[in-house]
C-alpha cells in the first residue's frame, strides 16, 4: 500500500537549516508529483511546494519562496525539502504528500520542526 | 487569514446531516475543482472528495461534495461518532499559482 514516511525534523535555532526527507513506497514514485504541506500548532494546513515528475517544474507558496527548495531522487523514491534561514513561524508539523499537479491524495504522518533559540 | 473561508466549527447529532461550506473566488474555486480532507488529530489527513464531487474508493457515500460558482460544500449524512474530526477544503489558485486551503472546520458529534 501507499506509504510516505517523513524524517529530518527537529529543533533548530532561528537562522538555521534543516533538510526534510520523505521515503515513498507502494506506488510508482516517478509517475507522481510530490508536495510538502505544513501545519503550525493550533493552525490549519498550509501548502508549501510541489515538484513535478522528473523534477522539471517546481512551485512554492510565498512563505517558502527564496528559503525552501524541493527536490527528488526517483532512483531512491525520495523527496526532499531543504529549509534555510528558518524562523520561529516555521515551527510546524511538516507533511509529505503525493500529488500537486492534480489532487493531493495521500499524506504521510509528518515530521515536527521546531525553530527556537 | 486563509484564502478559502470555512466556518470554524459545526455540530450535529448521530444520524443528522451536516454541511460544511468553503467560499473562494474566481481565481480558485471558480476555476478549479475542489478537494476535501478529513484530519484526525495525530493522523495523516485523508482524501474524502476530489474533482469537487468524486469519492476515492473506500470513502463512504455518506460524504458528498458539490460546487456552485465560487463556493463548495461537503455534506456528511448519517453522522457518526467517528466523523468527529477537522475537515479542510483545498484547490489550486490561478492568481497565486499555489494550492490554497480553507482554515478548517471542526465537526463535533453531540
């Protein structure tokens, strides 16, 4: 069955960096767009970025532009989110999800990122 | 402030029908199909409706979606205790070139 497992979250100081990873299984990874979505404590869902098949196209929400970079490795069925210059407001549960060019249809359990000094 | 507007909460008794609205604009709901998700605390969100009214296999037909102009709705009929969760609408916004979500609606089963 479809599985998405995020990793790489943790505690980081303001201005620091983290790279989140998402391991996908149970489907033909290379055929799907992939997205990252987050949920800050007590807040709603916020889409951050998608990457197309073969990584030819990417898109970012305003909070991610210029600081976050999405990438993928189709040989290893992995999608990444490189996050730089992190701020307190980036504290959230970060979800990896399948889709983005059309409906986002499967989600992982999330990895928690806390930005604090 | 979310681009898509949902009521923060709604409630119903078992067996009732509750409807959740999602209001947008011509650049999002007015131009693109809507997806709906169910989100239980501590779990991964689950796709309930895609293409505005289509249910993935495994989603009960108690859940139904509809759209009208720049608004969408999710109806839950035959409300059950296990339906108590947060529900989110989402769609692509052509002006923002981004996926946008509603703020979420908490459904309480009384």
